[in-house]
C-alpha cells in the first residue's frame, strides 16, 4: 500500500505491507534511527513519537495508519543545529545514563510541556509513567523535565 | 515481532464498514485504537486475514449528554475521557477508570469502544459500565440495535456483537441527584492489568438510604462480573459500616478469580472484599457531596 506522511515537517511516500509497524518504517525505510525499539510490546515507551501532536507508541501502530498524518520524532527536536531546551536539560541535569529510553522520554516530555508548561514533580512522574528507564531511577529525568519547563517559561531556547 | 500478513481496509463510512464485515465475516477484525489488537497480532495470538480500520469514519468520537444519557462515541480516546471537564465533574467513576487504564501514552490511542468490544475481563471499562447500567449501540447492514451491558459480555474475549456489527456508541444514564461513584484498582505498576478492581455507582434517596447501586468487578473471573447479591443487600438500606461490610463479603463471594503471578485465589477474593468496601465508602462520600 502507498502511504504519504509528514515526518518532522518533511513529506515522505512509501510502499508498505499493511503489517509493517510504524517504528520499522521510521527506522528502516526512512533511516530515522533515533526512535528506539525496546520491549516491542507497548510497555516501555522507547519508541514513542508524536502522531498529530499526541505521543503514541510506534511499535503498536501500523504504518498504514499513519497515512496522511503529521509525525514528529526525536530528530525533529533540534532546530538549526541547536538542541531543544528539553534536550539541553537532559544533558545538564544528567537525565540519562545508557540513553536507550531517552528518545521516548523526550517525545513524551515535549508533548507534556505543551499541555502543562509548569508541572509539579507528581505531574511529571504521572506523565512519564508509560516510559520505562532502567538506569536512572527517574530522579534526574523528572528534574530535567522541570528544568526544561523553567527554561522555556523564561523564554530560553 | 511481526504480525501475520493481512489485508487492510480503511472504510470512510459506517455503511461501507459494515458491508465489508458482512462480506468477510469471522475473517475480519475491527481496528479501533489497536492497543490490544496489535499486541495480540504481534504475539500471533490473533491472525485475522482482514483488518477493518474504522479510524477514518467521521462522527464516531465525542462526548455529549442528550436525552437522559451521556453518549460516548466508540472512537473516543481514553485520554479524551480523562481530560474532559464534563466527565471529571459529573462522572467520577468514569474519570477514575480512564486514569488507570494502561499508561498515558497508550490512552492517547486506546478507545472506550475497543475496551468493551475486546471482551477482556481484565479491561477496566466493563466493570465500570456494569456498575453504571450502560447500554451499547451496535450497527450492521440490518440496522441499529441497543444491547444492555448486562447482556454484552458472553464469555472470555466474547461479546454479544455479531461478526457484521460495529459498536458505535456507549450510553450511560445521566446520574440522578445524590449520586456518586468510584473505581478502586490495585495494580502492581502503571500499565499492568488489575490484580482486582471494583467499580461502584450509587444513588441515595432523600431519606439517605440506598436507592440504586451498581457494583462491577474487574479481572476476577472469566467475564466481568456484576455483583448482584451485594447490590440487592444494599438496596433500601442505610449505608452504615455493617451494611457495607456485608455487601463487600457478598461481592467477594461473587468473584471467581484464578491464581497467577498477581496472587492466589484466596488473596484476590479477599482483595475484592477490601476494594468493594473502599469503593462503596468513596462513592457514598461523593453521593453525600463530600467527595
């Protein structure tokens, strides 16, 4: 089947089998390997991307379902060679160790901060409860999201 | 994990979709949010030769009150239920249920209609809809029909929906004055199925006795369970500690759990007793305007 979709503002077309999962289209056909495959059973959230602005687990969506949709992956966060404040905050607050969950955490965090620009710690923890990290104990990830919220609200980029 | 190959259909009207289902029969599965179906297909627990994606059909999502019912479109996402001010303020039982289904990302795609049509006794909406006395509206080339929720769950992963029918709407009676509800779920972690969960919806009379009560149980039997003996024991009574303890005991007796990694039969049955007591107390407080 022919699908047309926009990824990080760029239009793509591909011929896909209906059973192809969206995460495989992104990684293998479009070579956008920032999106990770973790558990492959919709638990871990490493494959989280935005579809029409909402975080979804791309291992649990068929590529054909993304026909006509606007997607955003972790590659879309950086603009003109400059990291997004959320990415900069994950660096400065040490919000990662191995980095495997990070693309999913960033995409969930990005959508969450648009809905809730000044979240409490509890709200951040609830928001990322569909993204598993096995290294950090979440403490610095929560700090990073709150740090990003403060940076963005002060007009920082 | 790669699902078995299938043919994909993306109808844009209900007529087109139900005609497809009538033609394909048992070979077709309806794809709604896909958050149960796609994992099952990846694990090869399901290998439907045809998948009928209903996401392109307009008008199947949305929440509104009309003609004495809250009408929930089948494609309404759990996150829309969770974020709705109408649901938060008027339907605490539904609001609490939506917040504990799977995880926040899964809820962006998962739908209310899918949660029911999947027929999984571990899903959360079935018990809640049993407690609320909801109705399910289904459509097919033969027309539309309304199925009372009590007749909807016919077995494990089996519902009253016929192969050519699509669930299009869930209707929840608008609660009377002095009503309250609660959903109390024990889960090992966010995203897990319930070890057990209990949904309660009740209405008090002007005199403060229990006029109406619905109690639904999650994941403690082969189907979602309506604890009818517990309900009957409460009707017309003042909801004091003794009455609630008796109802909680009857709800535990109505459960029929299996032992698994989440616990033994004895543990789960006692959990139903404890959670029923908590749900009744929280629902009562809300009905009295204290919740």
